[in-house]
C-alpha cells in the first residue's frame, strides 16, 4: 500500500521538475525572484524524484536493471539541460523541447522496462 504513495509523490516530483523547466521561458532581465522560484521548483522536483525513485526501487527489491541505470543517467541529462538553458548555452525553447523528449524517453523506460 505504501508503494502507491511513493508513486504519487514521484509523479508530483516530475510535475515540479517540468514546472521548473517551463519557468525558464518566463525568466528575463531583473527577474531574480522568478529565477529563484524556477531553480527551487526544478531542484525540489529532482530531490523528490531521487528519493521516491530509490524508495520504490528498494521496496520492489529489483536491483539495478539496465533500464533503471539508463533512467538515472537521463535524469543527469535533465539537470545538465536545465543548467545549460539557464546559462543561455541552449535557447530556452530548445531546452524545454529537449527536456520533454528526454522526459518522454524516461517515462517509456519506466513503463516498458525494455532491458
């Protein structure tokens, strides 16, 4: 029964993560309060995803299959996308689209468990 709550919080973490990415589109000059909120949402989402993901993995006693390791690597890619987008190394619109594509791959890995 506890696993269902962990999954719900995992989804909430994903919402926070993508809200943070969407907030990158709103950042402009002299908007430090938005900048902090966006970074906080993104960071909180990653922390919630990390904690609930490992809690679910531990409760399921599944070890570390290949799809899970790939998912963890792609979450690191999500962090890098956010950092590069925030520092204007990647345009905001491209960063958001890439994050949605990576998020879709992560969701597929979680549902299909292909390897």
